[in-house]
């Protein structure tokens, strides 16, 4: 957006929509220091949904659907589990995701 893009197509907007909208607003207003600060706060979540070293490809995260569904469930939005052959997130990844959301100030529901 800082180089003239008209928008941003990212799945994390489903989990943290207010943050995604705020980033857009800051960029549109030209408040680049605040936009950069928010982007760096969001970056660990973006990275979780897109980067996972596996199968020798450090640039690929094939479980992004599970991440989005788990994130929505953590926020109290019914998303359900992915259908087979996709598997749920590991407990480790679920805990990491919950920690990222809490770091962003998002209230996470506990089971």
C-alpha cells in the first residue's frame, strides 16, 4: 500500500479485521510511522500464515486454512474444522496463534 497498491488481499483480515482496516487508514492518511509500527505488529501473524519450513521449502505454509479457522474459533466465531485430508493445528501452533492474537490485543476465548 505504501507504494501505491489499491488494496491488500490477506487472510489475516478475517481474524483481525480492525487491524487490517486501521493499517489501510494509516497508509491512506500518510501516517507512515504509525502504519509501519502496526505492520511490524501484524507481521508475525502474516508470517505464521505463509511461512513454515517443511518439505525443504521455507517459503510455504500449507496449513493456512487451519490457521484462519482456528483463529476465528478463538475469537468465538464458528468456523469449524477443515475437512479431511486437512488436519487441525497442532497444540503448539494453536498456542502460538493464541499468543499472537493476545499480543495484538485481541481477546481469545479459552475452551
